[in-house]
């Protein structure tokens, strides 16, 4: 019997969006110093300045950023920790998709952005260990990679796994 996935709640969608803001603030603060402006976030995320202002207010209310009207936006200690967690999940997913599965980098980047918000810590821990295991250079070299590439070149997905 097929599993039916629940649609993400508004709270889940909102927290994913806010995590995108935290991630962008972390990245921007690393490249332009500690000062991040509403305009910087608007440009980085491709959203309007009023949208940024609303999101930054929510982040400030949650204690994740400090921001005064028309001032710079700075991550708090808890905001920095959460942003680093998001960046870490993103990097892990990108590596898994691009390096392990061989997904084209632009696609892997987009998919990592979509996936980074919905994983449990248990899944992240297991996926981290799996990527480290495969990327760590196994005694048999890259036998698994050659076998997987051969399967991709000639194999057909099992119908019971893809609903066909």
C-alpha cells in the first residue's frame, strides 16, 4: 500500500522560508563582513524588501537575529547555530546528490535547497555517515561507483520501487 504524504503545514512552509533567510544572512555576513542589510537579502533571495522586512521581524521576534529599523541585520548566537545547521544540511545533500548519485550540479543545488528543510536529525546523521563512508575511500577503491555507473547506463528501475 502506498504511503500518502501529508502536505506541509503553513508553519512548516514558513519555517523553511525563515531558514532560507538565516542561511542567506550567514552567507552574506561571511562575504561582506558582519553587516547585512535588507537590500542585501532582497538581492540574494530575489524577494521584495517588504517581504524581507516581514521575515526579519519574525526572526527577531524568535531571537534569531538582531535588527533595528533601517539598521543592519545580525545573527544572534542561536540564529548562527540554526543557520549553520541549515548550511550543513544543504552541503550534505548537495554532496550526496552530486558526488554520490551523479546528479548534475545545478540540479543538485536546486534539489538540496528543496530538501534541506524537511529532514529529521536521524536521517541527517545516517546520511552524513553514508556520505562519509562512500567518500572516505573504500579498500576496494571506487568499485561501488563503477557498479552504480554501469547500472545507470544499462539498468532499468524496478517497477515496485517507482510505482510502474
